[in-house]
């Protein structure tokens, strides 16, 4: 299935999607593509909040000087790009390793590749909510709405990861 179709299917019920994804042959490039796609979308999701934050620093100057806003926002977007495309993938690889190790401690053994796939696909599948979070941050700003959407995003990621770990454990029990 297409990635977008699988993302929609995850919200209906993640278990069948996990069974299909985990039954495929291990492909590190595919897992990396899921991670980089998620990080790229999370980078784009930051744009409205960055624009709002920069605009609020000196709106009178930005209205008076043509191009001043663009000059002010470019370094902020560059920093977000550096964080999202360079540092976030490294952090998520460490988190995937921790997920695999934690699953072994809890008795639900998940091989390292499956741990990476579970975390990276969960992040990619939850990007629609990351985009919503970015829109709320940019258009509404800090407050209860942003907190609710952020918590919803985090909860969905945990739901997807938990279901993925359960299905990986189930698949390992079947093949062992």
C-alpha cells in the first residue's frame, strides 16, 4: 500500500498495518526514509510557529521595512532545519535503541530493526497531528489549545508504538 494509505489506516486500527509492515523483509533504507520523511514534515510543521515568534519581536519594523521579516526569519528556519534534519534523526535512533532494550526488559523482545521501524513509522504516521500542532502554534499561539494538540500528538505516537511493539512481539512468538 501507499504510505499515505497506510497512514490513514493507522488511525482506523494500527494492528493490521503493523502486521503488514513487520512481515516485510528488513530494509534499513526504508526505515531511514520513514524517519527522514517524518523529520522533514516536522520541520515544515515548525514554520508557522517560527513566523509568529519572529513577527512578534518587532511587527512595526517588519511593516515599515520591506524584506526585513524575510531576513529575520531565515536564520530561525535554518536553525530549525539543522535541528530537524541533523539532530532529530540521531535522537530518534537513540530512542529506538532504548525502545528495543526496554522491550527486552519487559519480556516483549523486539529486535533492533523492528524497534527502529516501529518508532520511525509511528512518527511518520503521526505527522498529520504534528502539522496540526504547528498550525495551532502559529495561528493560535501558546495556550490550552496548543497543549491539547501536543498531548494528542504524543498520545497517538505512544499508541502506535505500543501497538507496534505488541505486534512485533506477537510475530516473533509465531516465527520462533
